[in-house]
C-alpha cells in the first residue's frame, strides 16, 4: 500500500501517538524513531508522486534505423559555361532506319585536358587553333529486312549561324563505324568530334544535325527521307555517358 498526500502522513502520526498512549506503563518510544518513520513516509510519498524525468537528449532507437554510410562524392566537373553534355536528345525514323543522337557535348578543349587534341593537327585544317569543340554520338538501328547504306558522319551540324561539315573531321571519329552498310536487325554506336568556331559553350541553345536518308545497299534506291534532328540544349548540364552507350565505345 502506498501513502499519498500530507493528510495521510498526519493520520499515520496520530495513529502512532494513540498506540503509544494506550500502552499503559510501557515507556514512550524514542523521538528519533518517530522522526525516522516520518522521513521514510515522506520519501515514499515523493517517489510515488513525482514522474521519472528522461533527458531530452537521450537517443531513441528505431526498428528501421540503419547504420550510417559514407555518401559518394561525385567527381568535380568544370562549370557548364566551360563544358556541358546532354544524353538522348533526339531521334529520327527514316524508312525503318532509326537514327538517334544519344549524346551531344560542347566545351573548351582546355576543360578536357585528358584528350589528345594534337592527334588530328596534320589532317584537320585549323584544328590546333580551335578552342571550342563539339561531340555527337550516334546510335543507328536497322529495323528493316534489307541491308541499307547510310553516312551520318558525312552530315552537317548547325550551331547558330555556323554550318559544320562533319566530313572535314572524319579522322576524329570513334567507337563503331556508323558509316556505310548496315545489315537487317543490326545496331551500331559511334561518334565524332568537330570544331566550333563562332559560338561559345554558354551561348549554344540549339544543335541541328542533318544527313541524307538511307538507301538500299543493292539498288541505291532511297528507303526514307533525309534526316533532320533538332536538339534543344537551352538547359546546360553535365550528364555522364550512359553505360549502355559507353560499352559500345570501349
């Protein structure tokens, strides 16, 4: 039984006095014993009535909590005013031959120091003096039942008022050879670098690619219209090349 409140404490003291007084000739109890009894009663009362206090900074476990892990830190990239890249920016179906631009990039050579920009100096006129370069990566799929011929690396790129002939940069192509015959059901991925002389990376908002439509490889008859892919690149960001594309280029 717990004793609660000051009134209960007073009752205990009175009862104790009555019992002591009714004991006849027995000696009265020691005053220290009474004081001890009162103190113990007060302690019991305090323990029963005061709630336990839990410090506010005590950590609480959660059944779904997981150990903390390090957050991956991305590799720093140059400012998008210096270098930007966008993936999957446009496609064109010409007679069952699907031409996709899976990557477009524009940037200063100086922002890509790991590239060997001197490799084409002897072949490409003015390549050494070109400060801004572009990159296109194509994915070609022949969804027809015949062999076709197509030459996207002989097409043109328009950036602003500048028309760039990709054939002038044929030595900078990479990946699979996307120029020539493409058998039924075949997919190829390859790209090309080119120079940009009239625009800075920060100023490019649109890139237009054009090339002749595909032809039947045996008869040279056209199987689809000429290709034109307009890429809206107003938003400049850096996107890493997708692994599904990079695996073709290794």
